C-alpha cells in the first residue's frame, strides 16, 4: 500500500480551512484507446457521506486512485482538503484514509501487530491502536492472526488501518464486496459510525448500502457522470409510477390503453398488468374506477415505488 512509503508526523498536520473535502474538475483518464474517465467534475463538502455508483468498468476505481495519488489523471485537476493531488501528494495522503477494493493485509501478522506496524509508519501514538480497534468492533478478534479472521473482520482491520492517523476524508472502494448478509450489516454500522465526523466517499455495487448509509449519490457510466443528487431528492423527483393490478377477468389491451396518464403497460401474467404512469399523482383510484366502469373486480392493486436500484438500471443501461 502506497502509504507505507511515507515518513512524516501525522500529529502536526493542519489542513487548510476550506468547505470542500474533495474537488474534481474536468478529470479525464485513458488506458490506451479506452477512456476510463471523460471530463468528470464534482465536489463534496465536509461531513458528507457520498455513494459513488456505476457498472463494472465505469471509472469508479480509476477516479479513487487519482484522488489517493496512486495514479495521475491525463487532464483536469483534483484536490483533497484543498491540496492538489499532483502537486501536494504527501499532504493529500496525510488527510485521507483509503480502503482499496482488494484490501492489502499481512495475513501472518496478528491484528495488533499489524496495526502497530502501520502506526510506526504513520508515527502516531500506540494509544490510537486501541481507539481504532474499539471504533471498528475488533476487540474480540484483536488477539488473532489476520489469516484466522473472517472476511468481515478483515475488512474491519482494513478500516482500522485507514483510520489510524485520524484522517478527515475516508475513501472506500467496494468495502462490502463478498460479505455475507450479517457481515454487510456489521460493516455498514462501522462505516455509519465513523462517518459521523468525517467525509466518506464510498464506492459500492450494493444499492441497499447506499440507501442505508449515504446522503448523496453520484452515478457514473462509461466514464461520465450521469447524475449527482441528494438521495432523497433523486427518488422524490422521479415522476414515473408503476402500479400492478390483477383483475378477475381478462381485458383487451385497447381498453387498458384508455386509462389516463398511462405511459406504458404490460400484461405480466394472465389477468395481471403492470401499468406505468408519468405523474406524481397516486393513480390507484383511477385504476380502481376503470375496473368499476368496465364491470371488473380488482383482486390486487399495488403501487411499486421506484428505488435506487431501478433508477440505477435506467441511468446506466446501454
């Protein structure tokens, strides 16, 4: 991990007084003929927890590597806590905690031994080791070798290491990949807890994690930002409404098409229809009235609200 090459005193670091934790301006990056990032721009304020979403190959990890100074952009500028990622690399590295997608750990070391090793590199107090062990819920496993730990606890060790020098910004690349449902909840709680007083930039494929943890969502597709909004605003602005209705008798498609505000419809099974409306008005009464006017009974009538996952699919489909 690149931080291990750095020799400095963390305790003397005094970041610049700014409102933005992360600023990205017109960043582009190519690998040969493949453009991984295409003029990407956004900014993240102090204290925000932001989910960074996109399909495989969309450019998420590339951008995170640029922000952590691991690689350089071809064009554009970026800053973390006001420090330029190209010109002030050591200052950037001092102010971030980074958990890469493939968590690099020394499996033959004990948990405390590993954290003590990195504490020496960071030149932080040994007392900080106990603080991050408690913060990440590692106390019961801290006497074990890392190779003996489950993947969930190994991720906690990675988080503990990222927090050792008490950074202002956490950059987490797929921190919950490969975890079982119980481990997902554990790591989610850890991230939510440490994010109370830090800026968190989180990449994940798990939409439920974003909905549970994040304030804001940035979605990238084919190297371009396709949306950047507060999570609650993103969902509330969606005017499409999907209603699933089952009648007690078959009805012709031409009749269904007469329901007002109907954008599209699909006969999903026998007498069950999925109706999509382009309105923020609840259309269930209109569907019920339609059934009554046509001598039908509604056996079920459900509103299927769009969630982040369905919005993500729409925004990133080819």
